């Protein structure tokens, strides 16, 4: 028996198509499910269902847990190991999605898209001086973090004819040669880039990687993009940079203190709760109101295709396990 929990309505049909006899629920796995589903051999959950020793004891036949997330800290991996239960995750789903959103922000800024469409809607069909944009062709892009998303951003940048410099603690020189970008020091990146785009995880080493001192090292007129995590930028420093005019514009999909969410899909959930930090709220409000700032609501991952990939990969994870060739295992 297969049990899928915490599904969205649209996902139920996809699961039913792949596994017609599966038990499907839009709710979390509850204690009331335990006795009726005791024969379950496969469980698929999102991050709100905590799977610990106590839960595992109720499913003596369980062989596989597929979490529909990248993170798996809601599952007691040691307890699964002890019981010989394989755990699979969805390691990637939005590498291109987030990279595309990064360029949506950049083009919206450089081509004054929001002001232009507003002008037309107000009946002003004139290419006026205040709607004049800037080219990104031949502008130097500095990418901080050349992982999966960072590399896709660079690939797109190359299509626009942008020279790219990059900084990462782990240099992928092979990719740099193949895609055509150059690793430099962080200070060199700050000094050379017309546009800086952030693609590192939130770590103690990356917190406020863009702070007052960093902004001082950047070119006057720099554009800063952040589709990674809000904490990579010191919001106050960014606001000061914008206010002084040194930073020409910012395109942000994430804000500092927006939330401590670990999973993008968590943001779509009703259960997502925010703890309010009023200073951060005020600064975020000031940024939102700033004419040279474009902010999207942590929406970079939120494409039909990315969400479909999450459910498709999970279905494939179950099928691969059933055919004896498990994939995306984080524990077996
Ligand atoms: P990844 O793990 O593939 O790449 C991260 C890169 O950052 C790695 O190359 C790593 O070496 C580098 N890095 C780590 N510490 C560094 C440091 N101190 N200085 C410089 N580089 C450092 O990750 P990814 O899949 O490319 O994702 C990048 C970020 O995007 C993550 O933080 C992720 O949370 C965020 N993200 C945002 C959204 C969204 O909807 N806005 C969606 C998915 C991912």
C-alpha cells in the first residue's frame, strides 16, 4: 500500500494516475490514519509530517519514505536506518526557474518595464525620457555562488552578450571554461561588476555578504539582484546605497527577516507563520516603496513546471524503488 499526504488538490490526480490504488490526502499524516494504513509500504509526505520513531512503530511494513522536498530534517533518518527504511528526496526542481526569474528582475529594471506598462495603461503611449532603459549587452555581471542556479544565470547572461566574473568558495574551473566566465576574488567582483547577482545559500559565511563595506567597493550605479536568501544583504546598507544613488537599483525576490523558511514550497502553505521583527519590517517597507527597487514575494521558484517537477520526481522515486533501482536516496 502507498500513502501520499499533504498533497495539493491538483497533485492528487497525478498521484492517482501513477498509483491508482494509492491512499491520497491533502492533510498531514494523522494518528487516526495509523491503524487504517498500518500496511503501508510507501509513504510520501511534505515537511509538516514529522516522521519519528513513534510514527515508524505504527508502520511495521514501511520500506520507503519519499519526501516532496529537498530538506529531510522532518524525518528521523537514524530511526529509518535502524528499520531498513529507504528515504528519498527531490534534490533539485528549480535551477532554471530561479535563474529565469533573476533575469525577469534584471530586464524589468533595465528596461523600465513596470513604469512603461503603467504609463501605457494611463493612456500615455510615448517613449518618454523617463522610460529610457539601459542595455545589458556588454555589461559585466558578477555572480556570487556558481552552483546550479548561479551557473544557469551565467548561461543566460552569455546569451545576452554579458562578460561574467564569478566568486565561489569552490571554483568549478571546468564549467568556467565551458560556459565562459572567470573566477575572481570577491573584492575584484565588487570592483568590476555593473550588475551583481547572489546565488549562495544562507550560511554564517554568506550572511551580509553585501554589507556597507561591500557596497563601498562596488561601481557607482551598480544593480544588485538577490533571488537566494534575504540575509545575504544587509538591508539597511542596501537602503543607504540606494538612497545615496551609489546603488542604481535592486531586484529582490527575498528579503531579510522575511521568514526562516527552509523550503520554497513551504511559503505556499497556509501553515506558514511569520515572526515579526519590526525594524526589519520598517526597512523592508522602505525598500518596497523605493522607486528603484523591484521586489517579488519569494516567487522565483513558483512556476507550474517547477512544482510539477517536485511531484513527478517523487512519483519516479517511488517507481524506481519498486523496480529495484532506488534514486535520490538520502538514506538506505
Ligand atoms: P547550490 O548548492 O547548487 O550552489 C550554491 C553555491 O554557493 C555553491 O557553488 C557553493 O560553493 C557556493 N557557496 C557556498 N558558500 C559560499 C560562500 N561563502 N561564498 C561564495 N560562494 C559560496 O545551490 P543552488 O541550488 O544554486 O541555490 C542557490 C541559492 O538559491 C540557495 O540559497 C537557495 O536557497 C536559493 N533558492 C532560492 C529560491 C527562490 O525561490 N528564491 C529557490 C531555490 C533556491
